C-alpha cells in the first residue's frame, strides 16, 4: 500500500510537467502544419473547384481564422471529443481507435522480442567471455549482431526483409493485418532489431563491470553458487542502467513504427499519420502526434518509477 501511495505521489508531482510537454508538442506541430505549403481545400475539392465552394469549405473547416483561434478550437474539440477529420466522415477518436490496437500489438511484440533477445544475448556474451575459446566465440558473434543491428537503419532493413522473405521466397506475406501472426513476423523483426542490439551491448557491458566488482568476489569467496551470485547479486545491479536505456529506446521504437507500418502495409497509427500528412488532414496529424508524445512521456515515467523500485537509493 505504501508503494502505491508513493507511486501516486510521484505521478502527481510529474503531472504538471507532463501536461506542459504535451501542450508544447501540440502547439509546435500545429504551428508547423500551418507553414506547410499547399491548401487542404485544394486537395479535398480539387484545384478546379468553384471559388464559392472553396470559400465555403474554408469557412466550415475554420481555416479562415487566425492561428490562435484555430489552435483554441483544436484544443476544445480535442477535449470534448468533437475533433473531426477533414476528409473522413468520422471523428479523429474513431480513426485512432481503429488504428491504435494494431500499433499496440506490433509494439508490444517488438518490445518483448527486443528485451528477451537483447538481454539474453548480453548475458550469454558476458558470461561466455570468461569461459574459454568457445565462450569468446559466442561473445564475438553476439557483439557482431549488436553492432550490425545498431548500424543498419530500419528504413533499409524493412524492404530487405520484405524482398528476401516475402517476395523472392514467399515464406511470409507481403504485409497487412489480414495475414494473421505470419504478417507480424517481418515487421516485428524490422522494428525490434535495433533495440535488441542496443540492449545486448548495454547488458554485456554492465554485467562485465558488475562481475568484476568487490561484492561479487566477496559473494564467491563466501561459497555462494554461481547461479546465486549472478542471479541475485550481479544481474539485478547490472540491469538497472539497462532499464533506463530500454525506456529511452521506446521513443525510437515509436518513431520506427511509423516507417515500419508503412513499409509492411500495417494499418496502425504510423500508417494513419503518414496518410494524413499526405492528405493534409491537419486534425488527424495533430491528434496522432499528440498521442505519440503522450505515450513516450508515460513510458519514460513508468521507466523512472521502475528504476526507483529496482534501486531504492534513487530519489524520484
């Protein structure tokens, strides 16, 4: 109960900062969209539309008003749930509700694969480095994967996976949510590889540092088994900075999901965002960017809370 109260107090202390970040993000994206060349009315009606129709639609969308008024209308409609798309005859919330579950599924699977593969490889590499030639070979290949995974950009890895495993060999479908779990394999690999590689490097470095610490040598000198020394003493302390890195990588994963979803034709938030940018559907773009910023802020808050629970010495 004390832990829950403490977490609630921390959340309330951070709440003004979170709201400030979200407000700043919404203001920045709203101002940026107004600087984009082109007119949403031309895309909706066509450049040959009658001037009277153009003026009527401009007035209906509120595009004839000043930026502060437009931004105030956006915030009001966002809070009341009345924010509507320029092009689709539906609210922005309904469009997000259709796309968000697909992104959540893709992100959760990518995080699960990244954490298990990255931390697992890091542990194997760190322990193998201390166990003869065979262990050093394992360490070498784990490091090779880590460096390649960080170096290869997602925007290149996705099309290569698609070309090799879907187009040429037909092992997996080209894309889309209709293919079931097989349609998730390539997007998850493309999205999670960089994060797994980063976590593998970090876990290996932290575990090697901890294994050389005095308290680990003392634990071994007391006769504790290797599993107890590694699991109870070394690994728990080594994973503290890894948790921080994992949280920071979440932002990159969300940004990567935008490109990955488009490459694999996955009907998530990223595809919705890029399509809305292309169509100059400003309300959808503003709402989706605000959602991504909110998820990023909340994930980092959760990581901070987990960091404090893992290491009681940390004051949040």
